[in-house]
C-alpha cells in the first residue's frame, strides 16, 4: 500500500475537530475536519492526547481485519485524553479527568465520543503518553500471560515479534509483574539488543538462525513453558516445537501474513495446550475481566512496576508515515499518534 498525506478543506459552520479518515480501503488516509456529534446521555466527549497505532488499524484500512468497517471511517481503537463534556447520565468521570479509552474505531482524532464504561481514569503519576500504550498492548499481554496461559513465577516465556508493541509489553509484564523469565525472538540484531535492554534474559534473531535450535540450546533441551506467538507461518511451527512438557502456546497474531495450521501430533506428544487470545472480544464477552485487566494495568503504572516503551510519536498529519513505519517493519515498541 503506497501512502501519502492529503488534507481536505474544513467544513464551514459547525464546530469541528480534525480526524484521520479512511475514505477508500488500501488508499492513503485523509486528515479532515468532522462535525462534533451531540452526546447521548451516557456518552463522554474526550479531547484525545494520544492514540495508539495498532497492526489491526492497518489491516482494517486494507479491508483485511476480522472486524470489517465500511469507509469512510476513522481508525484507532485506543486513546488517552481529557474529558471535555459528559452526557446527562454520566457518573463515572467528570470534565477535566485524564482517562484512557477503548473504542472499535474513531480514536485517531482530536476528539472521541465513547460510552462512560469504555473509560478508565489515569493515575496522577502516569503520563498520558505511557497511558496510551496500556489498553491494547498491555491489555493483550495481560490476558495472554495471566488469563490464558496462567503463567507462574519462574516459568520461562518465549515471545515472537519481541521488540514490537505487544512483544515489549509481554516482556515487561512477564518479568516485572509475574516474575517469569523471557526469551524474546525478533527479526534483527538491533531489535534483539532492545529486548535485552528491556528485561528479556535472552534474545534470538529468527531471521538469521533456527529459532528452535536456539531455544533448545538456551533451555538445555527442556523447552519453554509458555509461548506467545505473533508472527505465524513457519515461525509458529518452530515455536510450537520449542515448548516443554505441558507447555502452553497462545496464538496472538499473524504479523507475517500466513495463518499456520497445527499438526495435532505435536500437541499430543508433549501434552501441550494451544489457545488463542483476542483482546477486544473480551470487552463484549466478559466485560468484568476486560475492565479488571485495565484497572490492574493502571495500578501497576501507579506503583511504578511497568515501563511502557514508546518507539515513535507521529503527529496526526503524519498518520500515513506512521502506518508505513509499522508496515515496513521499522517500528519498535509502541507507535502513538499525537493530537497536539
Ligand atoms: N489477538 C489480539 O488481541 C492482538 C492484540 C494486539 C496485537 N495483536 C497482533 O500481534 C501482532 C503484533 O502486534 P503489535 O501491535 O505488537 O505489532 P508491532 O509493534 O507493529 O510489531 C509487529 C512486528 O511483527 C514482526 N513481523 C514479522 N513479520 C512481519 C511482516 N511481514 N510485516 C510486518 N511485521 C512483521 C516485526 O518484528 P520482527 O521484525 O522482529 O519480526 C514487527 O515489528 C500483530 O499480528 C497484531 O495483529 C493481536
């Protein structure tokens, strides 16, 4: 997908706000003025400070994401910001509160309107930049490690795309909160150095050497207890084969573009469990769990236990450069869009 910056003229009359807009799938996003909608009784209008860029946003703008959106739409599923206005029945937040929020789309904009249930207050000692990293990257990491894999202290975790947004969140939570050890796999030596600087015990460059052989050597032939897999294709199979007896593998994504199949004999031989994690589905299917993940993450932030890693900040007008930065595999950690 070739991307460039376009800007449409502001509409006359109504109060508006700037937003990134996907008007045609696979085409560059536009930055356009949109009219501010009226609030429903339980809705909140938030002045967005930062919106997290996720791989899913790119897939959605290509029409390749599992949740389809018809253009025109504003991408962006998470943000940090300040409450501007509340609907008449809102009680959870007040004007001026700093919040993080989740929304299927529409967060890559100066303003976002969401239900009060989709907002959580940011503790005073957590910056708006760091808070913007928590919902998707840390939320997925928490659900994968804690809720799905039931990670235990002193267990060993293998994570692929380890220098990515979710990869670094997995390393941070696994080490700092769940007291586990992490082997992080990534696609270049600088990315390997980054994961080591951010808490991984070992790094494996899977673009150069056999992932399975390296993990076997690092674990003395035992394998890892838990694997969180984000790349797919042949990497998935190598990770599956790197599990220890009664190991657990969590399918998180397919950044490499190929959805793998699971040879069932590999599950049987070592009594292995394979499972998936899909962060946003928990918001609909198990909101109390989803919300407790968010509250736990904000609490870790308040206690200084976690250190979100932001690799790049782009302005709203640079949203297409931000998409390209991730697409071209140049990004490390979280990429966020600043509305300032
Ligand atoms: N299931 C869920 O709820 C959930 C939530 C969040 C993310 N995810 C998924 O998890 C994966 C990682 O997400 P993220 O937000 O951490 O992404 P990210 O920060 O953009 O990292 C993606 C990484 O994937 C690796 N990669 C391997 N092959 C690639 C390719 N062909 N093109 C681009 N990247 C490639 C790259 O790392 P290397 O160069 O080191 O290989 C890249 O840095 C994505 O597939 C995403 O959709 C799923």
